[in-house]
C-alpha cells in the first residue's frame, strides 16, 4: 500500500505569509505526528494526534503554529506570519496505534521563508 | 524528560570494517529506543527498535543494537560496512513524543 505522503514537496514563501502543509498518513493509522528538521539537526517533535484530537502539542514552538486532523486521517500544519527561522523540512509520520508502534515517515516538505 | 545524545557527528569507516555508532539516552522510565536511517533525499526509515524485550535487537540491513541499562547506551553496530550504508543515522527515545539525537553521518570509504 501507499506510504505517508506530504504536499507540497517544496514551498517557498515570503516572511509574514501564511502557509499550509498537508500530510496523508497510511490508511488505517490512528496516530499521526509532525516533526521539524532543521539543517544538520535531528527531527524535532511538534505535535501528536490520536484520531482527530491533538493528544500532545507540547512541541509547537509558539501560537503561530497550529495543526488539525478533522476526520482522523489527513492532517494540515498551519503556520501564520512566517518567519525566516521557520525554514526547515517539516516531516509527518503515522503509526497504527501510537505508543511504541513503528512510525512511518513521509518524505517531508521543505519550507523556505525568504 | 527523555533525551538521547549521539557521540560523533561524523564517522568514517572502510568498506568491510566494523560500524559503531554511539547513542546514550536519558530517561526516568524504561525507555523505548529507536535507530532510524536517512538516505540522501529520502525519508527516515526505521532500522530497529527496543521495547523492553530482548536487550540485543536485530534490525534490517545487518544492523543490530544492544540496550545496556548500566551504561544508558544503545549503540548501533554492523560487522562489515557496505558502500550502500553511507547515510545519516539517528537515535531516538520515547513513543508518542519521540526525541531524536542530532544524527551521525556515516561515510564508507572504498
């Protein structure tokens, strides 16, 4: 079956603009995760969904970042008033039930804020 | 809070030599530990994971890791490196809020 997909693969925007990044998890996976990976660093946890609800959003850096998963499948990460420091690769992962279940990662969206 | 530290941002080995990538963890509870590999322009792929069963964990592509509680370590090894092993390797701890190390870039020399 299909893996985790993310769109767009690349996004270039200007400082102050609003962006949305989309994640399509593996079908049937109840848990969905967002991470951010800056150049030369490991992925940094942002938020975890179990079903439709955000079970842990402690990694979101500030209130400009928001994520939704309204039907328990596709998720959208929303960034308001983008800043140059938001430039990174945003990774999405999904797992069957969460917990220690294997997380399967998508290819990421490379966000560049000019 | 849980965290991992990867010792050595770059490791270079010759083809056929032993690969050893070091990871130490910090956790107040029995940890779940993972090793992921990231090939250039590809997504993260799970190599292996430790979830409190056997302390020696075997993964894909001939890699294995041993959980040592006394040393708070989970080092990744492979007896004989292949050119195709060249990639970035990440150690991680946790479950639903997984925390990754900074990564170790493995170079394999012919």
